[in-house]
């Protein structure tokens, strides 16, 4: 079996945008989510802000435009496959599906995304633009 440092289930601890050194919590002060990397190189992730208000109607198909906007911008689900290098470090991912349709069918390598594992903590870094990145901190579940 190939060495794999990211395999397992990870719980979201923090998620923030780093805009030239300015930190912005993108999933609220108490973010929720999990990422799972399987031994056969599949992954799935869901992140969300658990503190957003519930829909007044109580029906997900009967929300207001503002409720829908908040729900969409406060959550993301992705699944696909991933690769690791000869040391077992994360190498890249291929997105097979996402709640954000623009991500469907995309691939991201180390120039766009990294997963650095240190003990029971993993830090994900998504480079958006020069000086701007999203950082997500995970802990082994």
C-alpha cells in the first residue's frame, strides 16, 4: 500500500481568508465541516457556517432570496479523487462534483492547493490570487 499522510477523517477547526495579511473568518466564528480522504484516493468535503439563521418557512424549497444567498455563500460541498506523491504528501485533486457548479470537472495541483499534515493537524491552503489565500485548519477526527 502506498504511503498516504492525508488518509482519514478530519474535522474543521478554522476557515479564513488571508487578504495580504488581513484575516477574515469566512465560515463564521464556529465553522463546521469534515473532509474525508479514503485509502482508494477518493475524497469528500463539506464546510458550512452553522450559525446562519434557519429559513423562516422551515422548507428548503421555500426560502427568500436572502436566505438562499446566505445558505449558498456559507457552505460548500465537494467530492472527487486525489493523488499523493512518493512521500505520501498531498499532490492534487480532481473535482468530480460540487455544490458550486463552476468547480465541477476541475483539477487543482500544488500551485493552487496544498494540504500540510503535522501530527493530528492538517492545514489546507488554497491560493486565490497574489497575496490572497483561503486557509482551512483540520484536526483528525
